């Protein structure tokens, strides 16, 4: 257990036993979801375990908590688990493309047979369509797909666009095509979904075959899920987590979420291939206006437009951590001058905690007086300068009006990089906030 400044008096957490530690370590990854109905329709690496979320909700139902909120809902793990446990839920997601994915997943209640017939009609029309290609073809697509595969994918996209009528089946057909894009490309993908055109896979799926197979998976998952008890439909809003404008005051009694880590991962770039394919962006340079401006600033790319860091460092909401933050900021500024890339980690860290302070104030408005919050989070060490993320977030939660916090470590991070680029030991776990 990590040493925390503020002890928890009103909630004593039961730490995982040795037998449960493997499950605890896996809880903060999306990997297990790829074997679960609905969750597996799209692999979003920034997610966490749906089984763990479901278990937590079931446990807290015994304590009378039946309204679940997730301000960083991603592709919908928490709200889908809430539906499966018969509780109310609200999710907020700022990334426009990822919010669309989550919205499509929530269509699992529709008629599976009608969906499948719609998908097969689209497939037949795509096969009969005269081959077409974009002019010019976005460079990223040319790097990621052979001409024949791209022609088939384009036929599917154009057919889906032509048939789009705003119906649930249109949404599910779009998701079906989205779900096969990575499988149909022979290029590699990094752990966090970055596309790696210089690396290749041994085998890529044929688009028409992959679409038919995915449609069958989605149909069967819908059938399987509809055979189980289902709670009230989740509400999903595409909004800024720093405001959560549509979430009612005092509504939530349980928050389960994972905010962006302060580790320079560009969540906007994670779906660049998909967004390029669907014509939502023309290239990497479009991400700033289309996605990054909506997100919590957890990446150096997110803070590129910022010219004055003092506004963050002097933010009244950061008073509990200001002295330590300024010290870390100074170290990062010094290290930035010593590195060729001169990445503005100093600005990123200041902006990140200013943004999360706003999230905590918003949560204080949305969460009931006796609510419980669980954040899956990890610390950070840009340029080798350690940032105690979980403790600082706990301090900011108290400043926002919550009563207690405690951090439960679940796993070590960066262990495979030992003695290489990243030498500072890092960890990940759950930040529990009460009150």
C-alpha cells in the first residue's frame, strides 16, 4: 500500500489477496474485454476490465449505490457494465470519434436479425459496386492498405454512407466496418493503437470476408446479451469532462473511471487511421482542432498552443500542490533545455493538474454527499522527473470538497524498460475518494 498523507477513516479497503493479484493487475487493461460480448466490438486501448467494473458495481449495490457515472467513458466499458448490473448510468466522453463508438455499442438492444440482414444487404451492394478510389488517396491509407484491400473497404464505406439514415442499424453497420479496419491492414500496430507502417503482420484479413464475419459476431453478441437481464439504458453525452454539463447535480453515488494519464500518450492520435479512413480528418495536422482541443491536456501535443504557463501555476485550485508542482515544473524546464526535442513536459504537467482540478470540482457537483469514486490511474516520470500523480489528485479531491482518499497499488509499470530509456519505477492502481 502506498503511503498517503490523508488516511481513510470512514472506508477501510480490502486489498486483493495473493490469489487475486493477477486479476487486480489485469483490471486496468482492456485486454480481457476482447473476449466479452459487445465490449470486443472495438478495441480501445485506453480502457479497463469490464469484469472488474461489473464486480465493483455489484459490490457497491449492496451498499445502496445504484447510480454510476463515468466522466471519461471512452468506448463505453463502465456504462455497458452498469447496464448489465441493472443500475442507472451516465457517461461523458469528449473525444468525438470515440464517443460515436460508445454510442454504437449501446445499440445492442436492437433486433439482431434486422441488423444482420441490413449488414448482409450492405455487403452484397458493396460487392456489386463499381470499384472506386479516392483522389487523392490519403497517404496514411496508402501506407496501410494494398490497393485491392483498400478498394473493397472503400466500397463498403461508400455503401454504408449511401444507406445511412440515422437509424440504429446504420450506426451498427458503421461500427462493423470500423471494427475490421486494423485486421484488414498488413501493417503493425503499437500496444497503444499507434499505427506502425514500417512494421508488418504475417496475415491480413480480406475486407469482404472480415465484414461478414464481424457482422455475425455482432449479431450473436446481441442475441447473447439480450438473453440476460438488462437494466435501464445508459445515457451518453459527448461533452467535456471538465464540465459534464448534462450530468445532474448530486446524481451519482458511484464513479468508476480512468482519466488520461500524464504520460504523453496522445489519445487523439490513437484513432487517426480510423478517422482518416472515414474522412473525418485529412491527416495528423487536423487532430488539434478536431480532437485535442476537447481533451484533458495529458500530452505535449495538447499544450502546443499554450504560450503562458503562469496561469496554470497560479491557479487557485492548485494551491494544495503548488509548492511541489512548481518544484517539478522547474526540474522539467531545466531538463527540457538539455534535450534536443525540447518537449514541453513542464507545460503539460501544469496544464494537466489544472484540468484535473476542474474535473474534481465538477465531480463534487455531480456526486452525492456520500458518494464513492474509484479512479484507475498511474504516476509519471517525464525526462526522469517523478510526478506523484495519484497523491496530487487525492489532494486536489480534498480541496474540491471530498473527505478522504486512499491509493491502492495494483501493479508496477515500465518494468520491461529497466536500464533502458525509462529508469524511474512507476506503478498503477486505484485512487479511492469518499464523500
